C-alpha cells in the first residue's frame, strides 16, 4: 500500500514516514498544496493523509478536486478545537479526521483501519434491495440501474446496512466495524457518511432511516421508512 502525506511540517512528516515504513507501507510526502494535489491525482497512491493548512492551496480545495475524479481514501488532519474544519472535511468527502496534536500511534491505527477496507475479502456476492444494487467484488453501486459514485467508507456503510435490511444497526457497530474504534458523542464521521448516501440514493422515498438513540436501518419498503 502506498500512502501520500501532504503536510508542511517537515518534522511530523519525517516521523510519520519512519513509523509507516516500519508498518510495511510505502510513503511519499509533499509539502505544498499544488504539489500535493498533483501527486494525489496521479493514481500512484492508495491513501491520502491531508493537512488542512497548506501553502499554495488548502486541504479543502485539494479534497474537493480529488473527490471530483477519484475514490482515494482521505484522512484529514485538523487543528484541535476546529470543529467546523472537521465537519467541512467530512461533508466534502473525507473518510476520517484527526485533530492536531495527536498520538502518532493513533494515526497509524486509523490509517490501518482505512486501508483494511481496500484489502481483498470474501463477499456474499451482489445484493439488490429497493432499487439499490451493490457488488462487493467491484465495489460498484447502482440505483435503478444507473451507476452511483460512492467513497470507500460510504460503500462499506451501505453494504453493512443492506445486509441487515429491516434491522437496526447501531452507530457503535458501524464505528467498530469500519473504524476499529468506539463511537463518541462528538464523532460525526458515521453521520456525515450516512448523509452523503442519502443525498446520492434517496430520490423518491427514504432508504436509510434514523432510529433515534439507536442507529440506522436500511428500509425495504415505504412502510418501514416511517420515522421512528
């Protein structure tokens, strides 16, 4: 797996390169926005670790341009206390975020959790419900036969919900399965990914229902979509 780190902190990027190389990853770094964008769009990397504050072009603009043409998983690095940055990053399609300063081992763990989603795995085959079809082998999603572009984590959330269609899947279950960590009251990752899926898939009726205080449910019929 090849990881691209875009951050203008030389000391931090050197430390992360050493840690991730020891974990078996190939790491390259860029220290300006334009150079980071060019590398991210090159198709040479499996994941992007992206700082928000960069010279020449900020991380949000890089993320926006990457999401226009690539499914590349993105972990955003934000300043501690900047809740708005985290929400904006997730809203623009980041897979996860981490606030600076952070424990480097936690960053490695989050990277490992994201990249684990890209590894080949046994699947139960193609699944179709309520006009939505997913193919775990190709990681493609179709709505009424038309392709729908989704990110790596959006696909995994959708698959988890569809395979439990009619039953409620808790936020804790999704966080443990996708991120390998427990949900916290202030972690908006799952909620933002669900919001993106709704915008992409729900046209004429609800497909993903929020069960307050519990979690989410993929609904098989309009009757199931009635708010709880």
